[in-house]
C-alpha cells in the first residue's frame, strides 16, 4: 500500500464548476501538507501549504486537512480552462524535509 | 515564492555517456536540495537528498555510483547520470527549501532521453 493515495483521474469539469481533489495517507506522522500544480513537462508549482489540521484559503483555492481521517482536500472555485493540469498532493513529517507525493490527479476544465 | 532554476530543460545523449544537470537557488541559500525522478503519468519519487558540504543521502534502490550528486555551494547542486542507459530516460526534478523553510520549491525539470 502506498503511503499517499490519490485518484489519477482524469477529472473533466465544465468551466465555472467547483473542483474537489483529494488524497488519503497512512503515515500519522505527516504534519505538513501541500498541493502542487504541474503542467505537462514542467516542474511542480506550489499552490497551497498547510500545517497540521484545518482550512486555508487563497483566492479560488481552499485546502483542508483532516488528520483524524488522514484525508486532505483541495477545492477550486470558479474553475477556468487554465486550471487544466495535474494536481499533486505532497506531505512530510517534522523530522524529514523531503516530500512524499501522491500520484497526481489530471484535471481538465472544458470551456 | 522562491526561485529554483534547473538546467538543461531537455537533453538527449547516447548510451554510455554521462550527463550533468544543474539546480540553482536564485534568491535564497539552500542548505538542502532534493532530487526527484518522475516517469510518465507517475508521481515524483525521491532519489536523494543533497546536503551542502557533505555527502548526499540516497534513497533505497538508488545507485549512488550511477547518480552522482555534488552540493558544493549554498546555491548549487548537480546531479550527474553516469554511463547512461535508455532505462535512465526520465524527467528529473530538483527542489530546495532554504534554511528553516517548510515549503519546497521546484526547478523546471530536465527531460533526459538516452538513445
């Protein structure tokens, strides 16, 4: 079993829809949770970063962490075609700075 | 956010040759950098942790004699793929976080094709 599970998609939504992306994990030591966006053949771009449980909002993006369920989410409001990309969740524990990634969810926003 | 620059973005080499990939932190000092590998439609897998002024730490299953890492300064880490073979063809990505940083910023990635 992988430490971090993420549905690979693809997830196709119409422009303006609310998108929900999720990851589950098994390592209860994870404390830092991140979401990255990756366009084809490019390096990942940090979107959201959350420490421990709770919500964080930045513009159209909201990140949620539920440590009791070992479940994290990224919500994208008013999705745009330019949001079409692969979204990777990543996490790490306090003692290790390298990240453990999910497999990524490919999102397609149809105009 | 912080800027990490990776070069080259794409390289094609012949089997048996060596290829060097550079990773630079442009606006901050990075005591630690990380090298990942990504196969098509798969996630990033950590290869090694590069520490400034000391030896790199390799993940299990990664050949340290094949993937040479040098972190000679606080702004530069290099990955050299030695005696490359077609199975080494992949997307290599570096990241850096700076001293005390919790986020990791990634380079643009290097697509290596070994023919």
